[in-house]
C-alpha cells in the first residue's frame, strides 16, 4: 500500500491521485523541480530503487535530502546510487569511491551519521 502522507511535507494525502504519486498537489511541482535540478528523473529514480539494496538505500537517502531541501547531498546520493546500480551489471567494477562516501557523510548532521551507523 502506498503511503498516505506527502513524501515532502508529511501532510496527510486525501485524494487517490496524490496518494498514488506520494506527494500532494502543492509539493508535486516542488518535487519535480528538485528532481530536475539533481539531473535525474522519476523514471531513473524508480530504476535505481529497484536495481539492488545498496542503490535503493541511496535513493531513500535521496528522498530524505529532498524533504529537507538538501540539493548537494541529494545529487551525491544519485551519483552513488548510479554506481551501485552499475555494480549489478558489472560486479567487477570497483566499489564506490570511499572519498565520495566520506564527502556525503561529512556533509550530514551528526544525528544522521549515527542513524546510518557511520559513527557509534
Ligand atoms: Zn506536501
């Protein structure tokens, strides 16, 4: 079942179309422009989310950054998710560059780092 809360503002969604989209009418335009400014599309997000668990995790991080309006972090999530998705097709491809992960983590507030287990 789809969430009945707006993925961006968290308000309760009431009409079926909004519930299917996961965003309310007010936030749909905001989300479209955020997605576009991250050089991605809803279609790509869906593909990455279903590629593998690692890529899906970064897309979840992306959505969280989108809710908070953190565009720089959101773009990094997309970049990393793309690399993770490619590893399914080419398992021999090198792991995600450690520096990118560190840059991402250091750009997040401490409580987020704790949540994803970067620091104890
Ligand atoms: Zn909303």
